[in-house]
């Protein structure tokens, strides 16, 4: 079997949350370029439509759906819209997330609640909606986007680290229950990647100092997550479930030394 056949997603229907910018935008484009019909979900309609235009300009299929992923009724509607347009969702990428750094002593309750709502509760809710439909059809794959902070703490980022650590445990628990039902659940834990959202900071003196301290001496580029995503979404990863792929240029190796 050739690599192009092994990673081919023709016939797949992929729903990507947080698809209007950053890594989510990249994930949606990569899945579409490899044959999947892609459902783009986020809250900013204009940005979603722009991503859909990019995908369609290259011959892909895309459906922008405006939804707030913390509301279960809107999650269900996004899956309904996807099914009406392309058929049942076979791949879910839980990418939507936020980070609002604050000291533990100064952290506001609304910051804690909003971070857990988006980074954890929405992942569980979307996965449950997807899994119920996948079990009723031909199975599927769920890919949760975690973080290297799932493994190590960082000062001033308690809510984010807790939420991403919980995503890993949720991934394992879901994988264990869904494996006999034909649904695979895995996670990707990215390190620091340069995107349109953080490019200015990573190019600052502070960001440059951080990159020099990393084992590979640089930040990741968006394309360096493509392989992990395609592996977990396609038949190439058909015997992989409950796993987490760390893509961080070796950064996590240095966390215990800090």
C-alpha cells in the first residue's frame, strides 16, 4: 500500500472545531487536501467563510457552521448540518481552546470557568455527540488537541494546564469505552507553534529567548503537525487508540529540569 493510499481521507467527513484561525484552520485545510469533506466550526462567521473559500479554491469541500461549542444544542446542530450536507461525521478534531494566563492568587472565577468550559467541557460534549453518531453508523476517529502543559505545570497558567491534563485523561477513558464500538480516540499534544495568533510574541526578545532554550532551538511550524493529524484521522492509525502524540521539538524533555 502506498503512503497516498494509506493516508487518503476520500469519503471521510471531518468536523473541526476552532477552525476559523490558527492550528484549526491548518487542520481543516490539511484534511480537505487529503480528500475529506470538512465542516468548519467556530463563532466567527466571516473567518469561517474565508477558510471555506481557501479550501474550495483548491478543489476541496467545506461547510462553515457558526456555533458556540459550550452549548450542547449548537453542537448537535453542527453535526446535523454536517450530516445534511456531506453525510455522517467520521472524524472529529477537538481543537477549539483558550488560554488566559493569570496568577493562581489573582485568578478570577470567570477565567477558571470559561477555560474549563471551552477546553474540557466542550471537548467531552462534542466527543459524546460524535461518538453516539459514529457508533450508530460505521465508526470513526476522534482527535483531541491537548498540550505539552498536559504533562507539566507553568506559573500563571493553572486553568489551562488543568484543562489540558484533563483532556488527556478524557481521551484515555473515552478510548477504552469506545474501542469495541469501532471509534478510536487519540490526542495530539503540541508544543509551541508559530501561528497568526502568537507570531508577534514568538518573534519578540522573550520569544526568541524561549526558542533558544528549546532542545531543537526553534518553535514548531504549522505544517509539522500534519503528519500526526493524518495518522490519527486515517486508516494509517487504524490500530491506534488511547494514545497521545507529543509534537514539540523535544521541549517536554526539558520541563523536569526547570
